[in-house]
C-alpha cells in the first residue's frame, strides 16, 4: 500500500515564497511513490503542471481583503483557523505533515492530532514564535506555552529540523524524536551562467571589483551594524562592491548603509524568475548567521547559491552548521561572525583570489554545484523523508512512549 501524506501549509504552487517552492518540489518527488494531498490557503486560477497532477490540492481561499499587502496578520489568522478546521475531513489512515506556516498551526493541529490518535510530523521551517517557545528560547515568559509546545513536539512521529543547530536545541529541551532534513535547491531551478561577461552594477563600478551580493530577506537575521563594521574596514579599498538585493524590515537600515558608502548598492526585490538570472550577476554571495539566532533560523539561500555555481562567503558562528558546511564542501570561505576583523580578512582573501587566482573561485563554485547535483537536492530530500521521516510501525515502542527516545 502506498504511503499517504497530507501536508498542511499556508502556501503552495504557484506562490513564489520559499516555503511554497520547497513544498512544491517535495510533493512533486513524493507523488511518484506516495499518495500526496496538500491543504493550503492560496487561491489560484493557474492549473497544476503535468508533473504535479498526481498531487491532490485543497485550497482554502481567504477573503480578498486578507490577501492585501500590510494585513499579513489577518491572513495568518484566517489560514490558521481554516487549515485547523479542514483536518476533520481526513481520516486516520494518513500521516499529517504540519509545516510551521502559519504561526501556531502545528501547536493547535498537533494537540488535536494527539487527542484523535492521528499520526503527524512537524516540519520546522520558519522561526515563528511557537518554534522559539518550543525550543525554550523565550525563558522569561510563557512557561505554560513552552510546556504545551514541547509536549506537541514529543508527541509527533518526528520533528524535522532544517539544521543540526535546531536539533541540538531541541535535545536540550528533551525532545529526542528529531531528524535533520536540510532545505535544498533543485539543480534545474538555479544554474551557473554560461556567459563569461563580468557582472555590471552601478554604471560599470563592478568592472574590476570583487562584487559581493547579499540576496534575500532583510529581516532580523541581517545584522546591518555588524556588516557596517566589516565594510568600514575594507571601504578605503576600491576593490570591493557590495550589492544588496531584497526587502524586509531592515530595509531602512540597508538604505542608510548604501547612502553612506559609495561601494554599496541597494537594488529592489525581483520576482523569482528574475532572481534566478540575477544570482549570477556577482562574483561571491554573502550568507549570514548571527549567534543570537543560531538554531532559530538557517540561511537556506546557501543551497540556491551553490546551485548557481557561485562561491559562498559565510559569516557564521564557528560552531554552527553553516560554518562547518562551507568548510566541509569547500564551496567558499567561512569566517566567525563574532569577529569583525576576521570577517574583513575573509573578504580580503576573496579579493586576492579574485585578482590573482580566479581558478580557485571557480573551483569553489564548481564544488558547490556538484554538491547540489550529486549529494543534496529535492530528489534526495524526498528520499530522506521517506527513509527517515515516515511513520514508525504500529508496534514501535516510540509510539507507546512518545518523546522518551529517538525513533531513529
């Protein structure tokens, strides 16, 4: 009998948000060997492509006013209640996979799945408040909420983490039924540029400079003050050009940074199709992880950077998975994000490779691309979910004593 999975998430195809793209790619691969049903909160008049037609999709369309920019809270509230009440139409023969989008969806649904005897997995993606509460990162408040969230995690078949940093935090909270399935990028979604032309930003500013790009969300994970200290150390040099591509709550600070330094350019956010081409318009991609948020988030953009065949310049805590990953794969240079001088030295080392040994940069990009093609992509992630994230047998001791020992 084919395994049956019901995914609950706010977004799905054709939405271009990261969660939507990841879930779409995962379901495309799982539908080859499983019965897959997706319940989402995204209306669409676009028919599913041929490779997704084996996936059943239930769309709980929110009122138009909830889809307007600036009322995200209303959209989240509607999605949470709509997805929660939709669970009653499914029987106990399926395994529910609860993505942490929208906030607190996994808390409510996990609680009632446990009461109804329905098997469920929690896939920790975004660092919404309930994730931080469940990991005990809100120590001074919400003790009862921490206990409920941790109980839900222990009751799940498995808690899927996207980084080892998150898994370590959950283990400290005595949540041991965890597995790590990293995020991914499809080899065909991002690809190295075939053009040998140099990237051009700012009326030719990038012609002879090392172009360093940060592409993504300007959220709390972007420490602009830290970057300013690093840029200030290399600003006298005319060998660097920094390009920031994105939007988010830190946008005013990034705009101020761009107005202060002539070698910093701020570009508007692009559609996903445009981003695929723009990812190649630089020499090096900057990937950040600050120590305060280690375990709460993981910069999954590193996978699309590697798929694009570009070197990675990672600023991350030395004991983080991101730091270890860059050094293990050899796809770039990692520097400790708690040491500005070390980060500036990493930039200068990249500059030296760019000017004197460009083949070394090309090798870093090639190693990253080979990792995506051969070791980790959407197909490998789906297989990992089937091998490690699928439900345990009915007589598994872990089901009788959830949370006391890891199922794997």
